[in-house]
C-alpha cells in the first residue's frame, strides 16, 4: 500500500507491466485482442446492439454441448465483463436470462453454477439416437415425446411444463425441515398404499377450495402423477371387461399411449368449440371416455354446460368418465370452470397432480374413483409400488395446509400470464394468419394454419424449427383423424426473450416451407 492507501499489487488482468507502458484500452469489442479464455469468447463476433443475446446464446450452447456441465462454475460477472471489455450489465443480464430459464443459479460463495442441462442424445452406435427429420418423419409415434425431450436445443417451446425456475425452493426446504423434525421412526416404514393420511386430507381441502370437489380422505389415492393414474385405471377397467376407451380427437398423445399400453383399443371422438361431441361418444359404443373438460388439450376449449349435462347423463347410464384435470388452476382471462367431479361423483374418475403447478419431477398426484371401484384401485396401487415416498407427501401436505401452495399459484399465474402475452404478440408478429386457440388458460397455445398457407405438413415445420434449435410439438402428433396443420407451443417454462426469439425462428422456417426452399 502507498501513503494514500492505494494498492500497489498488479492489475486484475494479471499483467506484470505497469499500466503506463500498455497500449491504450480500445472501445469495448473493437480490438482483436479483446476476449476471454473462458469458452474462447470473442466479443468482436457479437452483432451491434446484441451483445447480451450473443453472450447468453454462447453460454446456452456451451451448456447444451457439455462444455459447461452441471456443476460448472461461471466467472464472476465483473471478471468476465472486464475480460470482454463490456459493461458489467451485459454479463449480469445474460446470466439473469439463463437463471430465469433454470439453467444456472447463484450458490453463495460458490458463485454462479450450472444447475441444469439438456439431456444428451444417446450414442448413435447403439441405434437409439433420433435426429429431427427421423423423429418427425416417422409414422410410429411410440416414444416420440421422450425422444424429442432428450434432444438438445437452444429454445424449448414444448407444451406441458410449468415455470420450473419458480419452484419454491425456500418454502420447500422450510417445510421439509419441519416435517423431518416431527416424523416418528414408524413413519419411515411401509405405509398405507393409498398415501399418507396428512396428504389425503390436504388434497381434499385443496380440491374443495380450488376445484369445488367434495371428498373424504378415504376416497383419495395418492399416485405418481396422472400417468400412473391412467395406468391403474386401465388395469382395473380391463378387469371389468372394458376393452375400448374413447378419447378426445385431438387429444394428448401421451395420455392416449398410457391407455394403449394398458391393453385398450382407442376410439377417437371429435372435439369442436363446445368440447367433446357427446353424441358421437354415444354412437361409438365405448363404455369409458378420457377427457380434459376444464381446458381441453390441446385446443383449450371448455366442455360447455349442455354437453356436461349430457355427458353426466351418459355416465349415469353406466358409462365411465375419466376426468384429467391437468392444468385447470392456470387461468387468465376467464372465470373458474368447476370440475365434472364436483357435479357428480358417481361415474366420474378424477385425476390431478402437481406436475403443472410445481414440477413433474415430484411425481405426485391423486385419483378419486366411484366407491364401487375404490378397493380395486387400492389393490392395483399396492401391487404397483406399495405407495408413494413419504417425505414428499408430507412436505406437500404442509405446503397445502399452510397456504404456501396458493401463494405459489398466484405468483406463477402472473409469470405465466406475462409469458403468454409475449407469445401472443410474437405469434401475431411472426406467424401472420395463424389462428390461436386456448389462450385464456393453461400453459400452452395451439396455432393452426389455413390450408392455403402452402400445403405443408406440421411435422416438416417442427423438424425445420428443431434444425434451428427450437423445439415445438406438431399438432398432428396429438391427432388421430386428419386435420389442418398446426403447432402446440408451451410458453410457461422459458423466459420472455426466448419465447419471442423462438417464435421468430418458427416464422422464418415457415416462410421457407411456403416458398418451397
């Protein structure tokens, strides 16, 4: 230190030469010597006015291709800004974008680290890898959603995923500590296959408050998400002699495949502006039907009042209604829609989960069935896995009982709505002429294109988008009968700038398909 208290140590760049003998600093990004050893970043490659987006894109690419694996630490924002000769705000904003998409997070003294990365594609030598064209060009849709999920990308607009970066980590840890402080040794043993009583009680309260469903805890069976609920229902319905189940067309490919895996023939029933065509259901002869009445997937329509009455009349005559209430809590521009189960418990099997509210990785849901099927359901759950893990159940019960889950829902509704609005503006700007469906609620939009838009296949559009690093679902994946081309676009999981950039990329490849390029 000198007499004025100033440091006499070398500069942060580590140069051993006095500053007076170095060349004058050039303007940020203007010299070939400006760059960072970290990822060999060269700010001179950034377009004018686009340094933040360029840096964020380089970081995403490094995470996707494995140069920055999970656990890797990023340079401090001040250090990287100094190396690139940019303002610190450029780096902090790039970091913020990746943090918002859940790829990096601050870890206190450890700094900023990578916490999530796209799954790497499997080894091609094993014959299990699929490229975009092969994935979307195949008529065989077995496993296509999982295969798409495993492919790396720049921007993921796949439907069905909430804002995972908003997961209430602090509240979860607080609830987990409280649970661990109160559980007894006996609680760690084999429990009731229906699930922990505390969670079954909490679920009945949650359903009463938010979905208008009145139930007793003894009627609730805790399951590993709606996927397991459908698998268990397929098993017990098949044992009752039901071999054909009607589904909405279009409707969820994944849900349909769960029933097919359970040994059922699938009967498509058309969906229009009023929801499932109940007349066509009756004519089909199917004795059971799976539907999403509060927010139809993927069109977003609501089953109207008259069809609800007719459907419940069909159920009263012996039909079985499977109600998948997958994302009814997420609504923005419409009043709440009551669950079918709230209108009639006889004949309605009701399935829900926290996959769209908290995170699908928790694998927690619930299933309510009519009394005459409850014993068979509990037996099927017992022989499937003896019941869900206890700690997750007790933590979730505490979040429900304390009101933290409602607070989280209010928080993510605002975030999801802002992202929905960004996607609507992006579709209007970059996909002119596209028709938007289901914008009033949920976590996704569906867009369809007029026939005169070029006669392209939506699978070709999805494959071309993936080649540009953007994941989307072609609407035809979720259809059984032919229909106009379209896309199913998720907006909840990614930050606003990714949404706009992703839709712009889709618009660019669509113009290429229309022009025949």
